[in-house]
C-alpha cells in the first residue's frame, strides 16, 4: 500500500516537505509546493489514510507529521510552528524563571499576549511555573527536548534567532539532522 500511495510525484513531494518540516499545516505544504488547495487537501488525506503521515487537529488548524515523530515531539512541534509560542519557549529556555512581565518585556509583546500563550503552553505541559511570594515564574518543562527539536529541525524554522541558537548548541552537542528530502518511509508499524 505504501508504494502505491507514493507512486504519485506530488505525494512524494508532500511527504518530503512534511518530513523536513514536521508540524506543517496544509497551507504551508500548499505554499511550498505551489499546488491548489483541493489537490493539497486530497493528497494529504490519502497520505494520512495510508498511515504515512499523522494529522494533529487543533481548533484552528491541522498539523502534519511523518509517522515516526513521537506524540511528545508532535505536541511540542505544534507549538514551535506558532511564532509567538516559539519565541516564548526560546526566551524561557535561555532564561528560566522569568515572570510573564519579563517575558513580555524581553520579546516586545503585550502582557495579555504573553499570558495567553503561557496559559496554552502550561496546559500542554511544555512550560511549568512556580509561584513565589510576589510573582509567578515560568520555565521550559523539558529543556532537552526543546534543544533537540530546534537543533534537529532548525532548517524548517526561518527565524535567524532559531538558527543561531541551533548553531551554538550544535557545535557543543552534535545531533542528528531532520530526514532528507529523499527520505521515504520505512515499512512497518508507525510509532508514537
């Protein structure tokens, strides 16, 4: 079944885009490949049905992953695909135990925007908080996972700050890279 589904060039290209950019939305795939919406949606559905891709649904958007991306990594990458959430995660990774006001000040964002995203990150378990006497402080719940994912998929994030972060950590802690464009899924049961 896998071979049949990947016979079409457009599906192979879609699979490669998602493998290189885990957590891509259908619109992201459509823009990268220059395809129509109907064609993109149809072929992504076929790849999900064949269990070559996994789809994570959120209220506003669906995110696509190669089948070997674990559930924990999928959950995190959904937030990494949102610029503000990613910036907050990077700020807290670089400087643990910041208050929401400090995060807002560092990133030049409104306090309400930061509070909204911190609440979502807390609820997903990506950020944890401590409540000392005066103010609540936040930190990344799993810093190693953040480092690993940002380093592994750094080419899929366009911001310069992510690239610099990954370069510094990559020189200190070498790690495998994301699958290449030529990667094809291995036969067998999906993980995660």
